[in-house]
């Protein structure tokens, strides 16, 4: 990928620039916990974006996307926003950097990526983080890493129309090879945990479906959590987020909330604890417990939070039947991928069975993405 970028860069601009990269991400456990003030547990992966960049001494950005095969030029003022969606990510990063007092100028860039689009691995965060990191380096802006992540998040909010949380950009900026990161979404404190599953592989099975329910259903579940939090707060004023609630406090308000709201809250309270349990298990090198907690999360997302779908439940059942250590839906739900922790000795037979049985039932094979936990945003030699 790097040599392809270099060749195109030289053809377009006649010189060589500097290389920067950032990563897509997985989230091992901790789903729908972010907006409830809980913990998420992501890691950067060995798939991402690579960009070659050179300052051009003007106030224009000249950008070429190899994957889309498109060239765009745009200025750095608000009225210069490009119409192409991919270019708005780069423009947004430039604008959000400027809003934070960063003095930047124009640059030339060619970039490409290998994060599978639509698989829930945050290709957009990888793109934002690559350019946020690069601009910070090239213009010597001294912006701290948390603010670089917020630049990516604000780009999504203000230029791409997606009101995302901070997890994707955080993982992409802070990612560290061989480590997952526990992020406390209430305090923004984080801690690295070693993830070196010798004898196991981490693999995503992409159902290649996305059900339309996703955004409206997401909002409904968020509202459920807020209603339960408000009910619990009447007895326990210290509860700011659902993350702060204990299971017995939920039982106290059962008569005042709907069964549906109760199920949603039950899932979140249990999931917050599961992230902590998985962290403890990893510190002991206990991957069997990690896997068990992944299955518990899938059950909760399917039966209590009700954000799974037939295809994802099917893949989870195949994993169980094959003796896979851990498997769950990854991401918001209603389609996308399962993430699976698989012992080396059953890996091939599991993938074979999953592909064949899924195709027989749904008419197409799932896509398979093996992932390794890797570094996040960085300059390449």
C-alpha cells in the first residue's frame, strides 16, 4: 500500500512527502456503555489508513484518494468545504484544528486504507486520526493526544453528521501494539491491559447486513437508560449515569418503570461489570473467562437490549457449536460483525463451518477479517 501511495504522490506532485498512519479498531467488550458513563475496551488493529503528506506553502489542500480514485482541492476556510464525503473528513480535521488555535497551511496528500468499510471497525476514525496526528506533527502544534481524538470526534459531529462518542477516535490515537485500552467514559481515565492471546486468534465475521432500524432503535434505547437513571436518582441522588447504579437499586424502582426499560438497564449494569471482569481475567492471562463474558454480552445484547438480529445470533450459535472460546455481536447491533476469540486448533474448521452454514441459510457467505492488536496514530519511517 505504501509503495502504491508513493508512486501516485510522485506522479501528482513531483516530490516525496512524509508518511503517517492510523488504525481501525475493535471493541472486545463494553457495548452501549459509553453513553451510560461506563467503560469501553477497544484496541487498534492492524488495518488502517496510510497517507503521504507534504506541506505546499499555499492555503490549499490537494488530496487524492486511491481507494475512490478521486482528486479534490479545497481551501481552509469554512466556506471552502468540499462536497465529496471522503474529503469532508480531512477538511473537518483542518477546521477543528484551526478552531483550537492551530496555525496550519495547505498540503498535498495521497492516501489509501485497508479497513473494511461498513464492518464496524471505524475507517472514518482512522482517516481523521491520521490527519489530526500528521497536522499536529508537521505544524508543530503541540496539541495533546486527547484533543487530537476530540478533533476527530468533532469532525464527525460538525462536518459528517454523525453524533458519535469518543471511543473510535480514542482507540485510533491511543492504540498500542499488544494492548487493549479500558476507557472510563465518565472520567476519561484510561489504562492499558496486555492482550497477547497465545494459542488464540481474534477474528471478525461480517454478516454483510445492516438493518434499517439502527438509528431510531439506538435513540430509543438511550432514552430507556435515561428514564431508568432518573427513576433511580430519586432514591440515590449520587447516580449521574446508569453506570453508577447497582443492580439492587434497579430492583427498587421496578414498579415505576416499564419491563422494557428494566431489561435495557439490566443489560447495561451487567455489561459495565463485565468489562471490569474481563480486565481482571486478562491480568491473570485467563482467556477462557474472557470468552465466557463475551458470550454473556451477546446474550444480553440479543435478549435484554434487543439489538442483535437473526444473522448475528446464527453466527454466535455456530461459534458455540464449534467450541469457540468467545463470541458476540460487536458494535451497535442490527447487523455488522461478530467478534470471536478462537483457539488455533479449531480456527480452520470454525471458519469453514460458519461460511458454509451461513451461506446455506442466508444465501451469501460472511466476510472474514482476522485482526491483530496494533499501534494507533504514528509517523512511519
